[in-house]
C-alpha cells in the first residue's frame, strides 16, 4: 500500500488539484483540519507543474477529477453520496460529474463481447451499433439479436479498466491512512472505511455479473409495482465484462419539457418518483442508490423506468424500522422519540444525554416546518442532522448515509417536476404504511413467530448449551455470576421447549 508508485500517485493528485485550483476548494468543502490544509498546500504548491492541466472550461474540482481519470471520476461520484464528508454544496456539484471520456473503438468492443460470451458477433447479432453512451467504466451499444429479433442494450467494460482502478484505489488507501494519522479529528469520518466502501462498489461494477444480479433482484422485488419498470436482463448474453438487457425506449427525466409535453401530470409524476424510492427502501430494504435524471426515464405508457444498477443500497430489517421511526418522529415533531431511536439503535454513544440530543434535534426540525412547501428541503434537514450527530459523537454509518443521500437526489428530481411538492406529506403516506405493517400488532405476531421458528430449530440443543454456560459460570471464581445470568439461561431453555411445542402443534 505504501510503495513508491503510490506516493508518486498522491503527489500527482495533489499537484493536479493545486494546478487546477481545486485544492483550496476541496479542503474548505470538507472543513479539513488546519494541519491537513497546510500539509496539502505545502506538498502541492512546489510540484503543481507536474499535475495535469485538465479542461479549463470545467469548475476546478470537476476539472481535476476528470483530468486524473476513471477512478477519480468514479470516486467523485461516490463522494457525491457523502455530504457528511464533502459538504452539501460540493456533493451537489459532484452529482453532475459527467463521465466525459471518449468511447473506445467499436471493433474492440465487439472483440470483448466475442471473447466473454464465446460467440461470433455476426452469428448472434443482426446489428451492433456504434457506442450510444460512454462512461468511466463502460460503454453501451444498441444491438438486435438475430434469432429472436429482440432489440437489446449491450454494456461492455473498457479494456484494462480493472488494472487501472486497482492501482488508483491502492493510492486512495494510502491517502486515507495518512489522513487518519495526521488528523485524529478526521477519524470520525472513517476515511479508510470510505475507501473500503468505494473499493467494494467498484469491485461490483467491474464484474458485470454483480450488476446483472442486482438488476434481476431489483426487478423481482418490484415486478408488481404499478407504474415502475426495470429492463429485463438477458442472462445468456451477459458475463463478467458484458451485460445485456432489453432495449427500452423513453424520455430521460432530465428533459422535463418533453416529459410534460406528453400530457404527464407533473405533481402525480413527482409524487410517484418519491414514493417509489421510499417504498423500495423501506419495504424491500434494497433500493436504487443512484436515482439521478440520467438513470431514470418516462416510458411511452407513462411508466417510470430505472437504468444502471451499479450502485444499489441495502439495509436490514431492524435498521429500516429505526430509520422509519426517525423520519416519522420528524414528521410528528416528536424529537424525544427521534433521540430515543438513535440511542436504542446504538447510533449515539450511551454517555450522551438523551434530553440534550432531543433539544439539538428540535433545532434541526423546527426551522424547516411551517414554511411554504417550496422552502422545505430534505437536503437542508440532512445537513443540519449531520452537524448535530457529529457533535454528539455519532459514528458514520455508510448504509444510512447512502439512503439519506439518495433521498436528497430524489428530492432534486421531484422538484424539477413540481417545485411546490410537499416532501413531508408525500413521504408520510409511505412511512406511515410501513410503520403500520412493520411495527403494528400483526408485525409483532410475525416477529414472534419467526423467533419461535428459530428457537425451535435450536430447541433440542438449548438444554445442553444452557448447562455448559452454567457450568462455565460456576467454574469462574470472579466475577460472581449474577442472578440474571441464571434467569436468562433458564428462560432460554423454557423458550426453546415452548417454541418446539408450538411448532409441533
């Protein structure tokens, strides 16, 4: 990780940021500690002429990232999901980061497809177009399958992209290690964990079988969702470096005027976008985590169509319930409950004061309520929430940050169709339904039944396990076993027996 080539890559990165004018802006946006700012400028300024010049027509930070290449472009896109690190303003700027890289030759793409799928292009495809889109990792071609006549989209990875990424990610780990050692204050942001998350995301995107699996799972989860569609995957024409789906026609959501010219009701469409995202996140625990306009289309029949499944979010059942309670608490302006939910989930250290945390949360929520709907911003709420949780020592949780960031992006998309959409009322419908389904009496009964089944499976072993635990406690001179330990052991046996009897009945 700390080899000379990685040190040189960091020097080149610093030089490029300094030469493009991005260094100062990036450090300010991240509110970097003074020591890091001074160190970065000292290292960057003398060697800036070794840096890449980039496109002077671009804003400084985007100019630096695009000049440094695919790994930096992708890292910039990932950082757009982390406003807790780079600040809300820079996160918004990074969201528009374009994969402005030239397409590679179609003959090379065809060779990659033939090699990966062990086929002859002309035998399988009736036609295979020039690139219709090019990104940092891959490009897309439109093709027609000869046997069926089906029109498909064929995504092909760039040649040699895996090796290039591995080198740059190695340098990112070195940078994170340096930051953590120079600035203890930066450790709360867990820079190495950020790079590990980035590495995991990229690993998934560099193996298109993972994206294919994600698309297939997402399609299965949402197959009954009215007004929402995921392109069908073509498994037999997909492999590690090639991904094939049905070709879908539609209007990109970035072209708002054309979408509305179809007669689409703006408020209904905006509402559907927001509620669809929340439904996937809360109901399924699996959501599209890159829902910007470029990855969404309106189909000819009015369906909302999702594309590109390289970045997906997953949250477990317990975390979904906590998150729903937090959102519902804000909706009801019940800040004590919001605070308690944070403590119960272990998000905030137990040595902090619940009442003080609730008071700080009130300062987050109250300023945004009782305003015109157009002034109520989820983005502003989350920025204030980041500030408060940092002050109370809350550790960064990647899955929640990704969920919160995606909600901010979705808010931005919905605002382009209806700037006066009431985010709280629109969200509340889905959140209340989820809470009713997951926290109500029926949900409690389902949880107890699931627990009983688990205990039943281990029921025959529970007496032996309890006996072993009790013998171990009895043979431990210090500390003296608490009565609670005996009670819990006996309860475990009783529950196991009871669960087994219930299942047998």
